C-alpha cells in the first residue's frame, strides 16, 4: 500500500511542480502588464496620499501664521522683530514643523524677509508667491531647488475675519532624505531610485523588462508641475510573486494532502473491508471449514492484503491437508483397533470352540436392546459385548471344551472368567467404560449372580443388557452338553427369568424386539 501511495505522491509532487512552473510562466507572460498597471495606480494613490497629507500639514501651519490680525498689522508696520519673534522665526527654527524656509513680503515689495535654511529657490519667481501677493489667493505648488523637490505654500496675510489681505507669507518644505524615507514607508517595500519634478507631463510612466523588474514614474500634477517618483518595483513584484507562488504552493500542497488523505481514507476503507473478510474467513477456518478460500482483491490496490489472503488460503489448504491425513490415519487406526478386538475375540473362541461366533451374536443382541431403549453409549456396549468372555483366555481349554457336565470345582474355575476378563482389560484406556460390564455380566437381577452378587440396578445397565443377550445366545447355540434351543423356547426361558435373573423391563424390550425380528424373518421366508 505504501509503495502505491509513495508512487502517487511522487506523481502529485511532479504535477505540483509542473503547475507551479506553469503558474509562474502564466503570471510572467499574461499577468505582467496587468500587474504593472495595477502597481502603478496603487503606488500613485499612495504618493498622492503622501503629498496631500504634506500639503494639508503645510497649509495648516501657514494659516496659523498668515491668518492672524496681529501678524497682518505687523507686516503693514514693517515690524521685522515682532514677525520674527512671533511668526516667521518660530516656524523656521522649530524643527518639528519641518519648514525649510519662511518668506514674507508686503504688497509694495519694499519689506522682504527671508528666513531660510539650505534652499536655493527664487521665491518671487514662484506662481504661488505671485498669486498671494497680487491676487490675494492661497495656493500650493511644487518647486525644484536643483537637488530636491520643494513643496511650497503661499498665502496673503489676513485679519481674523479673513478679510483685508495684504502682503504675503510663503513657507517651503523640501522633500529630501527624511521625507523620502517617509515616502518609502508609505510605499511599503518599494525602492525609490529617483525623485524629481518636471514641467513635462509625459515622462516614461511605466517601464517593464519582463524579468520581474518594473520602473514606474508616477506624475503628480501640482501647480503645472509634476512630481515624478521612479520606483524599482522589483522588490514589490518579487514579494507579490512569492505571495502568489506561496498561495499556489499552499493550494498544491493542500491538493496533495487531500489526495493523500483521500487515498488513505479510500484504502483504509478497502483495507478494513478486506480485513473483515479475512477475519470472517479465519473464523470459519478455525471452526473447521478448511475448504474455505478467500477471494483476492482484484483491484490490486492493496498488494499486502493479497499477500495476507494468499497466506491465509495457503494455511487453510495446509491445515485441510493435515486434517485429511489425520482423518485417514485415524480411520486407519480405528480399523486396526477393530481388527485387534476381533483378533482378541477370535483368540478366545479358539479356546472355546463351542461358542464360535458367540461373542458376535451377543454383541448383535446387546446392540438390539441398546438401540431399542436409546442407550447412549452403543460403541462401548458393542465392545463390552464382544469382549465379555475375554477372561476365558485364562481358563484351560480342557475345562472350557469338556464334553458333559462340569464338576463343582470346574464350574468355580469357569466362573472366574468374568474377573479374569476385568483384570485383563483393567488399566487400558479404551476398555475403561467396558470393563465393568465384562466384570458384572454374570450378575443376576435378584442378587444371586457372580462374582459380587450385585442386585437390581446396582448392576451396571451395560452388564444387564449383555446378560440377557449372553444367556439367549448360550441357549440358542450348540453346547458340549446340549443342542441349540429354538428361539421361541429360549425367549420363553428369558421371559420366565424376568425379575429374577434379568431386569424385567429390559426383558420386555428384548422379547418385543426378538418378536419383531422373528416376524420379519417369517415374512422373508414366505416371500
Ligand atoms: Fe460369560
């Protein structure tokens, strides 16, 4: 999965870089002029704002001195000392007003005072001066002192009611280093290369070189002159471009991040879904359904999941194979076990030739009773029935096969076969449930049996069942001392012994089942 994501991220990154290059190219080729024009107007607005602020400031300062009755009177009185002390000198010498020159004159021109710092302008040539002295009008204008632009404000002296103008007052502010710094601050990051004024309004307004450099000359019309500020817009341009590129980069990174999250989310969903499928399959396999195989993810979006699926499928196949082997082995073992038991039974029968097939017949009848009463351990009933006389191995063949009636001692020896059989199988796991039936198969319901003399249901049920089957088969088999009895006669004997030798309920079941068998046998013979 990670390989896939990594691959996608590389593709997205390449795509992002390509988009960025395209973005820069697009900006350069198509947006450059638009940017420059917008830039020019933006800077022009900023410069106009700066100049207007300066003019306003200058006008306020001028008005506070020129529109003053006492000052008007003093110019008429040609009181140079008063004017210097209260108005002109105060403005010229106080740095916080940022005034470079204060010039006063009466209307006749015979009283002129110039309070100036380093400034080289012929005030009387300025239009603003002429307007003030001849037309009694306030005005501002731009001047040029040969090095710096100069902002000039001129006003006639008025009395307090703004009447009776006379003479004039001119104040100037040179736009030099300090002001240019201030202008730079207003223009934010621009580098001012040149600043001057001209009467010519058509200076090159906009120069671009196509490589991120721009020169803007911004005219500022004032008093028939123009203030030009040449700005190297490279810094602004690059700053703006970085902002644009930064935004583009953020967009691209966002797209990459969103794509990444989307891929991750999608893959997580697919992954979770696939893992659930795998978990469900593993649960089924663990429950024994080893044939289950999980389908591969055909989209191949998640190769790791397919590896997991392949591993689980391989595991289930191998387990299935092992289980089959075990089952086959188990089946084989069971077969061998059955063969072993039969061999044991036949060994007993070899010693007791008159009871040939006896054990198998007892087993058949015991199972018949067991099935009829719903006995829950038919397997051990069958085993016990087949091996009930296994103890006869310990009895001499002379006694077992003796023709005629046994002596009392011989009969005692014969009776030990149930205990001998128990002793033989005791301690072997497979006979654990059968051994008591072997031991007690000669016990009687009335307690007169052997080897212990257990009574009624003290006798294990398995032993009670085998007891009936055993006696019936003995009666219906040829013995050394008598011939085989007819079925009906044997059944009657069993019936007669119900409640004494045998459990009456089991006898009833036995007779019922035997009658069914006999009836079926007759029916078959008739057919
Ligand atoms: Fe027996």
